[in-house]
C-alpha cells in the first residue's frame, strides 16, 4: 500500500477527485448562512446550464446517494394511481423498478438483454397495448454493463404519446450531451459524485416546469418530496433539512473546474480518450470487452474474466490495489466479468498506468493471458 497517496478509483462513483475539489471541503459552513445559500444558488444555476434547461426546467438538489433522488423523482412525479413502465436492460433498471413498486406505484417491466440497448419498437408496442401507462423510466447509461440507451428516441416517443419520461442520467450527465431544449423529459436525475467529479452525498433532479404544480402531494414520503424541497428552496434559498454542506461546496468547486475544462464536450473527449487507452491496453494483455463498441458508453467498461484458472476477481482486485488501482466487480448474472471505470479526475496517463497495474497483477497471480474462455 502506498502510504502517502490514495489508490486511483476506476469505479463508477465514488471517483478520484481533484485536489481542488478535496481542498474545498476543508471549511465549515452554516446551513442558513447567506454564504452557503449563495453556494447552493450557484450550484443550481450551473446545473441548469449543463442541460440548457434555464427556460424549461428547474433543478432540485436532494441529500443522499443517487438512488435517493431516483426514488424521490418517482414518488414526486408519478401520481399515486399512475402506471410506470420500466425499460430494463440491467441492474440499475431493476433497482428503479423495485423502488417504483415499493413506492406503491403500479409498475410494469419490459425485460431486454443486458448486452444491448433497449428497443424503441418494443416501447412503442407496449404504449399502444396499454394506454394506462402514464410514465416511462429509462436509464440513459446502464452502468451495470455500460450500455448507452437511446434517450432521444425514447423521449420523442414519450412526447408523441403524451407520456411522462423519467430519466436516470446518473452516470452520463456532464459527459454525454443532454439538451433539455430538444429532449423532452419530466424528470432527469443525476448526482454529485459521478461525471461532474464531485464527492458523493447529494443527487439532483431536473423537473419540467410544466409538471411542477402536478407534483404537489404525490410523495408519500416527507424527506423525499421534491415538490416540498423545491418550494422551500425557492422561498428561503435554503435546504429543507440539514444539507451535506461539504458535498455542496465540493460540487461547486468541481463545477468551476468542469467549466474551465471546457464543459461537457471536453469532458466527453477526455473520457473517450481514457476509454480508448484502456481498451487498447487491455486488448494487448488479451482482455475482451463484453459489449460491442457500438453499444458502449465511454463511462465504464465490462471485461470478460480471463479463462486462466489462476484468476479469481478477489485475488485480481487485491493485486491491482497493491499496484495502486481500484477495480470494480461485474454486475452481470450470466457471465463472469469485471468492470473498469473511465470517469473521474484522471486522464490517459492514469489509464496507461492502470493497464500497467493490471499487467503487474497478472504477473503476481501467474495469469498468462487475459483472454476469456471461447464460447
Ligand atoms: C450510480 C448510479 C445510481 C445511483 O447509485 P447510488 O449507489 O445510489 O449512488 C443510479 N443509477 C445509475 C445508472 C448509476 O450509475
């Protein structure tokens, strides 16, 4: 273990953050104080600008991890007698379906293969066959396998059919383009500790202004009520309950760096370079990505586990950690895999080093090749 340096996180959050972002957390802030109120207002303004939603949307921050905000969005946006359709091609889709059911909303799931994007034809058929469906839930980048789903097409269909759309853009916002002027959604959710490169601890939900009034009274939870959180914040500038102050100031600092880097397009370019550096380097060691490149978002890569009998994820993980890099377990049930994130305050230099750490981990364990079993 290096004593003076943290391992680099190749995970989909928490991520490796910049020194500036970490340093922003060294102060204490009063939650009611005007200085902190100004930070919250600035964060909200910057977040709205990222999706060009100043005219059409508001943004409501919420304490907790990203899932808290997904749950809050469903509970606040979908009326209690609403009917949610979840397009499921992975673990985060299943989580969304689960929380929607637990919130007492009638929930229908269409299951798709987790190695490809969801099908818009199947969505169209489902909406035609069941007119009681009021809302569609889509995961933009399914972090489970790393698949990119067709957000624009799904949004267009929902707009044509007059259905509400709730988008979990947790692992894509800030990196992939999302423009609220051309993509119609009722709610879109992301969090501090993903592609904006803040630390974990708060989520935020963009809500379309036109549906705001209809959110009132939908939530059966006090703490997760985005309508209440919104109206309180508009009135006072403050968070309704104790805010994660250090997380908010860290996100504020991370957003400044986001703008300085050149915004979403620059971030995407860096992640794409990370992705290419990783996949090329891993291929030289024999490793194969699980997804065809056409379906793959440059956020997180699922690799097949090597067929070599010396491989177990646990041993491989421990060895990579000794060489300074934290890998991520796979989330697929059918195939043995592991995942490597391309996001965070890291660039191609760190990705080269990550590949080198994997090579050293293989040597340590006596793994000759990263090649998977032939099927
Ligand atoms: C990270 C993530 C979430 C939120 O997970 P938490 O563990 O609650 O932070 C939700 N959806 C997707 C697609 C994610 O990548």
